[in-house]
């Protein structure tokens, strides 16, 4: 079961907000739509990569090591030669893991601190990974590291021609 994304009446990062449809109800926490610095020092970004807002997984208590948060895309019609582009920020002494799935296939993963900066990456999407109606979904899964110093953020999520 999924929770719909609630839109707030404020400036948004439209390319990222419009990409996602729901939070996964079976995980441990929600991704937060955020502006500015995260609430915990020594982890998380100072600001969005582009625009004002980004999504991040806040890993403070009561979450524990291995807690997860999944953000799920809307239904996507994936053509041949399409890529998912995105920026991610994984900074903290006890950083966890960021996984990206297309349907149930793991397409990309990173673990551990990636320095205190946004990184740009790209994933080639498979037009054959679809549901019975011909749609695909992308899931961003954040997994908490061994302490609260493991906030994970994403921004500027788009599907483009490779």
C-alpha cells in the first residue's frame, strides 16, 4: 500500500515533485520534501542541488540501523533509449545505502559516505520492465546506516533520452 504525496502550497522543485506519486506504506519512514539544510549537523546537504526543494531521508531517532524509506514514481511509459538522471547526496560518518529499482529489478546502488557534495548520475532504463498495462515504476530506497549520521537526499530526478 502506498501513501500519496501531499503537495504543500509553496514553491516546489517541480521536476522532482511531479516524478513521484507515493511513499511506500510498508517501510519505516517517509522521505521529506525539504528546503535548506537538513535538521542534523554533519550529515545531509546544505541546500537543494537545483531550485529550492529536494527529498531526503531523515535518519534520526527513533529509526534504527537498517530502517528503510521508499519513494515510488508515478506510472511511467518508458520508450527505447531512455535514462533516469538524478542527483544524490550521501554524507555522514555512518552512511547507509541508496538503491534504485525499476519495477523489482535493482538498477543502481551506493553505500557509504560519498563526501559532502551532490553527485549526478544516470541509469539506462529497460523498456521491457513493465506491469500488465505497459507501465514501469521507479523506486528510490534509502537504508539507514549505523547511526543518525546517515541522511540521504535526492534532487533533479528526470527521464531523458540517453
